[in-house]
């Protein structure tokens, strides 16, 4: 068993894309965790193991790894940087004694930097600041240091947190320095960071002689050994085949037995005989364990405080598919199968809430990205379902209905400032602060209702030719305001079921922008495009050209169609209105009206 004095538990926290995962990869490679051939074979982002993490280029779930430096065991927790996955940060910071705060040398502290640092300082964790990417041409290291110190002044819980060491790094090249180097291209490695972890981060303050206490902060599954309950031992020791008690969230107690104990080394779990307080372990055999529950001594059961997670801000309907195409493209499509899968997701996705609505479910999460990652995960597993427009989750406070508010940070070139201001003005965004960055861009901070964020990202990207940088953060609640005006035009709705023809699409393309190409199977009530006016328009996109007995070169000329717009999953979620649904299958994403029959649609609109 490792001596607690030689254990360091650290979390790496930062805003999205500031280089957390790259820094962990460098620490893994330079600690000789891999054999030489493994290090050469390993991809760039070793810790981002999920398919969607590779595709989106972001960390979605927090992960643990361990490395050894001299006589010290360093447990590292890599956390997500996106605000939608901040529940992952909240639950895993409980396992750490200190944090490495990574800040981009050009961008400086961003909204998520503020959020994760406030959580770390509330828990009393010791911070070490790393200013990363110091080789950027537009770096502004001195200003970033000042911005970081202002952030600590704003967030520090006590005076001791205002004294923190600062290091400089190029994470991608695996280099770090204690003092700012004159020549960043000089040879260096991450030794200063290893030394900082050992000297600046405190050893876990634990009692190894007391009775066992472990808070479950993560769960993983294995088809061979079942559920792994992962957490840091707060007190006592743990051993395989040990009789323990599991204290549930409601205080009830279940007597059970630990089957096997696993420790971490690099990316691998290694079976060990036991571990003592201060170490992070994975336990098997406790099938009833859930995140936030305590594994404790059977004869002296004492529960640890339950992890407190911030409430969800967005919800959406998710239910079985009701379109005419149901059951043709997926393996799982019943309400029971979807419900069972969502229950399983609830065990590991702590920010998610699921409410049964009879046939379907109302799924609540932290934001659009949080919900769209869940939808994408389900469709890749062979599920077929339909989802409704995202809605905000309101709360009742002092007899008043309140809605969540977001703090939005927009960085854009001066030539697009007018377009961004106009779009945010229609969504009732209040400008809080505006400043010019050293690179010449304008950085504006707005406060706006969370519901105004739905669909905003894609609109701003289009308005600024893809150059805008958008970041948002929850900013409390305010009294519920009036309904926002609809900014989208009406939809082109198919009137017939069948296969689309180039002839019919050519006629429809004059009325708006199409979402389908020729030869696509459509059904009555399916949305095939966006109308160039307000209100919906019914179109027949399956009509073929009538044959005539008079053939001329002009009458039978080939149709030149404008390429159709193929909406992604996120764009489709942003597009739908309250009377529309999104049909999601493993092969397709289809937009449709809630009522497929045009007569029922008219009746519903009147009501």
C-alpha cells in the first residue's frame, strides 16, 4: 500500500481548448508510463478515448489516470472544459487535493476558467497556474498574468489562496519552465510541472487507521466484472473480499462485499490486494453503488456528504418514433427500451434528469451540447426516437417563476460587430462589458435568458463567416420574461409520401432553401426545406414530369438543382419550433411536423 505522504491527487482544469488533455498526455509520456513502442504508437490525445471526443475535439467525460515520479504516485483527473459538462467537473474535484489551472497565453481566463476555479477554491484545493501555449505569435503573457490575479482576487475564499505558483508551458511540445524563457524553442521537458505537483500540491490529509469511508464519484462498466465503483478513500483501508456497507442517498444501508480492488497505472487498471486512505481505487462486486453514495465499514457505518450538483437548465421531450418510417432503420424503438437505456445513463451522467411522461420522457441537461451528445450516443447504439424543441427549466422562488440566465462572451472582428449586436438585440441580450483585445478583435460580455441561446451559435457563425468565438456560462436566475419573437421563417412541408424527383424539387427550390435531394424517401408532414417567408407552405416534392406527345429539346432539358443544405444533428435541434419534432435514427435525421395531417395541423394552430 502506498504511503499517503507519497500520493498526490490533482485535477487539471481549464476553459475548453486551452490544452488540458494535451498536458496530461505529455505527463503520461514523460513519466515513462508507456514502453517506448507504446509511446510511439499512442495517438495525440490519449485521454480522449470516446468516438465523439475524437470527432468533436473536446473532452466529454472526466477520466482518471496515475503516473509515478520518483517515489511519488500522482493520480491525475482530466476534466472537461465545456460548460455543458461542468457536472463532470463538480463530481470529480472531490477526489483532488490540488488543481493545475491551465490558461491560454493569448485568450487568458475565459468563462469556464472562472467557473471551474470557483468550484476548486470553494473546496479549498491548492492551485498551481500554468500559462500554456507561450509560443503563440499573439501571446500576451504579462496581461494574462494580471487577469489571472484579478480572477483569484474575485474568487478566493481565504487569503492563502492568493499565493499561487505560476509556470509557463508549451503543452503540445511537452515543455515547461519555472521562469519565462527567452527562447521557447530551446530544449526543455515537463520536469518543472512534476516538481510543482510534488512540492506545491499537498499530500492527502487522511486518517489511515480509522474505519473505511469512500465516496463513489464515478462508475464504469465491464462485461466481464460488471460495475466498477470509483472514488478516493477518505479514511481507513480497503482490501479485496472485505465486508462493507453501502449507504444510499436516502440514508438506507445495504450490506455487501468488495470483490476486487483495482489501482491505476497509466491508462490501465491493475488488480491490487488493497489500498489505504488518500488513494483513488476502483472496486467491483458492489452492484447497487451509484454516484454520490458512501462505501463504509459494516460495523461503523458513517456517510460522507452527498455531492451537490447544479440543476439542469434545458429540457426536451424524447420519446418513441411515431413517423411512417418507424422500425425501418433501427434495432431499438420501443418506449421501454428507451426508458431502460436512459436509466442506465442516469447512473453515470450526474447532470442529467429524466421524467417519465407516459409514452415518452422529458430529459433535462446543462445545455444544447449536453443533450445533443446524449442523442448522438443513443443513435450510435441503434436507438430510434423523436425529440422536441429544447425548453428552459424554470424554478419557483418567492412565489415567482424564474428562468435561468447565461453570461455570454462573444469575440469577433470589428467588421461583424453590428451583425452580432443586431442578432443579440432581438434576443433581449443586455451588454455588460465591451473591450478591445490586443489582437484587434472586440470582446463583448452579454447577459441573456438561456432560452435565447437556443440556435444562437449557428446564426452567429453564419453572420460572421465562421470567425466568431462564443462561450457561455450559467449566471443564476431572473423573473420569467415575455416570449421571444420567432426569428426563423416558415417551413416547406411535404404533402405526399414517396420519393423526391428533380423536377418537383426544381419547382420547390424557387420557394426556399431545400434540405433534401432527389431520390430521397419523404412522407406527408415531413419538413423538406425552409420557406423564404413567414408561415409554412405545403409542397409536393414527389411529382414527376408529365409526358407529352410533343418532344422538344427545351421541354425535356435536364434540371440543374441548387445543392441542398444537409443539416447536422445540432443544426436540426436548433431549427425545430414548438409544433415540430426531430426524428432520429442510426441512419437518418428527419425534420417533421408534430401533426403530419395538414387538417389536424390547422386545427391545432387554431387551438
